[in-house]
C-alpha cells in the first residue's frame, strides 16, 4: 500500500456535504489526493460523483465541509484563494464543452485569454504547442463539428492543459463511448498525465479501465467514500458494497443463466406432463 504523507497531498476533502431541496447527495465525503497521481472516484450512476467534482471545482457550493488545495483551505468568500485555485486547476467536462463557433485554436486559446495577462503572440504560441502535443496542430482552423469524437476529446484536453495546471478534474471522460474508445481515452489521460506531471482526479463508473489507469481509486456510495486504496486492493476487497459494484457483470451473467435454466425446466415440465 502506498503511504502518503500530508505534505505530499495536493487536495484534501473533509466531511463534504451537498443537498438539493433537502435531498442529501453527499453526506460527508472524506478524500485525500496525492500530488502527481491519477486518482479515480468510482460509483454507480446517480451517486453524486459529478456533483462531488463540481463542488471541488467551485461550480457548485457544498452545504458544509472543508476543501484544501496545496494545504490552503478553499473558502467561498475568499475570492483571491479561489481565483488562484482556478489558475492552477482545469476541468474537463463530460460533454467536452467545446464552443462550436470557435475553431480548435480559438477553443484552446480561450482559457489563456480569460485567466492570464499574456500577449496575443504568446497565447497563440502556447495554444499551438498544446495542439501539437495532442497531435492536432494540422486541425487548428477546424470547428469541433468537423472533428471526430476522439479528436474532440483530445481538443478538450488540449484546452485543459494549455494553462499548465497542477490539477485536472475529469468528469465522466468516457461517457457514451464504446469499449475501444474508452480504452483510448484512459490511455490518453495516462500518457499526458505522465508527460505534463499534473494530478488527475477522474470520476467514472468504468471499472476495468479505471483500475488499469489509476494509482489509487475510491468508491462513492450512499453519499460517502466507502473504500479508498490501490487498484489491487479494490480488486481483492471482500467488502459487500465493493464486490457488489465491481462484480456486477458477473452477477448479471449468473442471474441470466439462472433465468434460462428455470425457463428450460418449465418447458421440460410442460412437455412431460400427461395430456
């Protein structure tokens, strides 16, 4: 098991809660994200994974709890601290959130235009470098609608890394993709996380891909983190909530097998009963 010292943590979450119309979604989330790691929060759809990520990014305000970035608490009323956090963090939305009216180059340049005082020449230079690093420089003048789904995902990542962030938040990066494209997205995250040395926090329900790509994983269930550890520890865990989520495909196969056997048995009885 990896031992993480406090000074190695980039992000710490303590007792985070969030409700909508008195309906609790997060009921006390505790999580520690090591600097320079790929950390994945797993969980079924509808368990609040995206809500959790949006609370971290400041897109939503939690009801209570404490979020610390690089050992400094993020206080909603302290706009300076949050502004610094946003300069050092990027968010990759589930839908990519690319602007259809902007070219690939303009999409990538936008965060630099909005968050820095760089001159236009430097913005264009850094934007082209980001496109080149994601092998998209020849598509600089194309619009998102003219790019494939995989290229759009790479473009969204280029925009996320152009500010050279320390932390990138990935909200369901493989939602709606087939297995081959899911593999490609996780491979892309691993490749560029190692290359740029940012910390990656991913929320997803894709178990096999997450276990292959991550340094550490957690399981969000019932509004709380019910497991945190290495992928190997997750794979070997006998906790019912972990095995129930992890082994759901095998459980489905057994259920279907039992249904088919029951059906065959019923048909056999019908054929053997005397008229």
